[in-house]
């Protein structure tokens, strides 16, 4: 994974937030459940270097591949099926997902693990697999709440495919008890904090999901596994028509129902990636059986090479292996633009733009902080979590920590007297952008600006706000309280 990221890129916006969670361990966060913070704590203990930041998503991806291997073994697949399954997973969007330290890597792992445990339980009837399934669901839930979609899609799938007796067994309720016991602290945290997950989902729906188009969602599903689409199709077909897989038919309906839920709620296309590794396992075994005759055996090597051959050109477009200038020139030459979450098109993908300008921002803030003689009652305040997290990660000066009212930072804000603010502000052309808190100071000075035109934070401004006209501490407290209300969004 390390060779697929050009050294010109910094860490990605979300990664800084997740890393900062290690400094604020809790049973819940506004943005994500607590599992990521535990991994961040380990990364911090290991030195907090970029190597370890990238190590864990790569590790989760490797374990996902191992689980696909184990599913194929459970289905009695041979060497060809094992090799095809590993290749199909490796040369797909799963590898792209695993270059970023986000909950998504473990999300795919947890979905694959739950399918594996359920398959093992159905094939053996051993209660331990069901108990482990309860624990796996809880860990998946503590990593990302969208595992509930899998639960809602799989339960009816089990009921209509002859597995309804499962929910009548004592071991099923033991598994449910294990899951509830493990997730209870997080649920309690949500209650204590007036369910910030609801506020987060409202903001997500208002700013991002509203721009999700059905055509984009469906197109992405094909592109994600373009080289192994034939394996996925084989997996879906086999679950309906191949008699040895009859007892696992729930996987097909689980895929169907969960996909319908995603479409109904206008989910982002990558939310569904966790559905596919198990289908690749079934497809690999089915193709091995279908290509078992003498003449058909010659097709096997072709099946192994197709995912690799299709993936080679994908690498150039989907991984940050080139400089932003190189990607920009390609976009302008080909006319292939990138659609961001705001619904607009740009010459660089949003993920790559979110990996630029952060070191520059931290260095600028360090310089501005050093230039202020009186650092008493001085705070650094940012518009968004990416700014705050990146500054805290890269800054050399240990005398301050960047703060914000965005995402989890609203719960980490340190209430203290304020006389001077180093204000990091997203740029916009609105003449009124200097109103609001700026009007509360007698002296407002633009001290810096981000110059990297490829960065999503391009033209982000750094102001020094001095000589307050009013009680700034009270103003910030009122703004924070308003945002923390259940209807604050």
C-alpha cells in the first residue's frame, strides 16, 4: 500500500480526526463509534508516524482476504477457487479502500467476518460460531453504525430461506445478549449526549447524501469490481441455481435486501463494499466446479489474469501515485472530471484533494503563533475538523492545541478566557465573511493563506483576532450550546 501513495501527499482529512481521538478516549464520538479511537491509541503508542497510520487499514484488508480464503475452504473450494478468490479481492476497490485510515477498512472486514461466522454455523451447527457472530456484530457496530443495514437485510433473508429456526434457538439469544452487552456502553454514551449520531446523520443527509444519484451508485458498484464482475455474477447465480449452495441462499437475499435499503436511504456507494467479498468466495468455488471439465480447464488461467489486467489501468486513476499536477493535466486532456460530495466537478478527486495543504497549514499556524508576543488567553480556532486535526498532528509548537466546533471537536472544546484568536477560516467570496465573530474584535489581521491550488483547503485564511469588544468566552459558549442542541443542525 505504501508504494501506491506519492510522497507529495499528506494524510487524508478524516485521518487527522481519527488520530486525535486517541487524545480523547471515550465510549462514543459525534463522527464514529469508539473502535477507531482504540486503534488510534495503539498508533500513538507506536509513535504516531504515517507508517503506522497506513499499516492498520492494510492489515484489515489482509485479514479480509484471509476470511475470503476461509469461506472458500468451508465451501470445499480447491486451489483454483482459493487463488481466484484472493486475486478478485486484492485487485478491486478493497485495495483502494485500504490506503486510508478510516472505519471503512474494518467495516468491510467485519461484514465479511459476520458472513463467515454465519456460514460456519449453518454448515456445522456449532453454537460457538453463533456466539462469535454476536461478538463480531458488536465490534462491527462499535466501528461503524451502518452494520445495522446488514442486520436489517440479513434477518429477513434468513427467515425466507428456511433458516427461520435459527432465531428460535437459545444460542441465538445468547449471541444477541453478547452483542448487547458489548455495545451497551456506547448506547449509554449516546443517551448521555442526546444522540449525536442523529445530528451527524442529519448533517450528512443535508450536505452529502442529497447529492447521491442512483446512476452513480449503480455505476460505482460495477466499477468497484470491474475486473472480477464475472466472479460476482457467478456468485449470485450459484446461490440461486447451484444445489450444493442451497443452504446458503440467504446470502443472495441478504445482498438484495441490504442493497435495496441502501438505495432507499440514498447511501454512498462505498457503503455496500462489505457485501461483495462473500459473493466473490461463492463465485470462485462455483467457477471452479463449472470449469472442471477438460476443455474448460483452459479458461481457468484467463479467469485468474482478467482481474489483474483490468486493475492495472485502474491503479493510475484510483490511487494517488502521481502528483496533483499530473492528475490535473490528465483530467483537462480527457475531460474526465471528478464529482465531489458537494455535487460539483473538479479536476482532482476529493480524496486526493483532501490529502494536500495540511503540512502547509500547520507550518503557517506555527509561524503565526510564534509571532504573537502575548500568548496569554490565546486560542487557535478552526472551521472544520480537518484543519484542527492536521494542525494538532503536524504542529511543532506544543504550546497550543487547535480547537473547533465541528464534528467531535465540539465535545473537546476547552472553555477558557479568550483575548486573542488565531482563526482558521474556509475561504469564500462572500463579502460578509468577516462579520460574526470578527465584529467582536477591534483588530482583525489576515496573517496567512493556503497556496496549494489543488488542495480542498485552497485559499483557507488565517486571521489574528485581537482586542475583543465583548466577552468572547460567553459568545463561544452560546454558539457551542446552540450547536449541541438536538435540533442544532
